[in-house]
C-alpha cells in the first residue's frame, strides 16, 4: 500500500482497460486539451498532421466531438487505420492538387510531427481565423512566413499535456465514447527491440510495458 496526495489521483473508469488507458495520460490529454481549448464541436473541420501515437488519439477524440476530421500524411499506408478511427478524409502532403483543393478549409490543424518539416503548405489549409497547434517537439526551428498568417488572420500555437482536472475530464470523455489508445503490450525484456522499432516508426500506435513481468527481464 502507498499513500499519495489526493490532488494528483485520477479515477480510471471501469470501462477503460488499464493497458489501453495508460497512454491516455500522455497522448490522450496532449490531444484532448487543444481540442477543448479551441472549442471543437459538431461541424468543426479538423486536420491532423501525422498518424502516430498522438495523431491517432487526436483523430478519435475530434471525431467523437463531432468534427469532420482529415488526416494529412506522407503516404497512404495508414489510410485504412485513419478511416477506422473516424477520419472522413485522407490527404497526402505531396499531392499538390489535393492540397490545393483543401486550401482555406480547416478551423484547426493538430500538427503532431516531431521531425523537422515544412509547415507553409499546411498554413494555407487554414480557414479564416484558423489555428495550427504544434504538438510535436522538433529539434530544429521551423520557418514561418508572415503572409499566409496575415492573409486570413491565421495563428500558430502550441500546447503541452494538461492539468489534473482536465485529465480526469479526458478520461471520462474517452470512457463515455469508447475511446482508448491502440497499443501493443510488451514485456520489459523487449524494451530494446521496441525502441529500435520506434526509431523506424514501426508501432501502431503505442507500446505499453507489462510491469508484472519485470522479474523476467534479467
């Protein structure tokens, strides 16, 4: 038994499996917080850049809020997954015609990409007063040109996880809508293998370590 400060205790709803709920305390709140802050509701148009650990939760949550969700990716490899999670549309970043057709369309863009990448094209997709929220932690600066921001009073913002109250709200929301992370459970002895797979983007979409097998790791 342990004693903890009640101000930092969260209640996991019974309907959420503990293993699939674990990543919600990171990815789940990281994506829920900006969706709530920018008041996503039925009819909102949301784009999610990157379908990974963060992106797949953003798609599920935005769709559950009633938004029309579009996923932007570098290939169609995860198109079926995106549609299963609730996305209505799937765009390839390099498809110039599709990107042009989607111009000035989105109220909110959730950018989950942590690698250095070009965002000028994404800014053109924002509607008037639209916002692109950066969730990915890039190691290099991303160039942002003023003109596409000024032209439609667009914004670039950032967001990082959330507080305890909002995290509990997120857990309750996910339970109500039957949302959880797509996970692969691994033993502690598989951590090195999992890390190597992470570097190759070979996970759909979160690893969860089964700590009950810790004594088998030696």
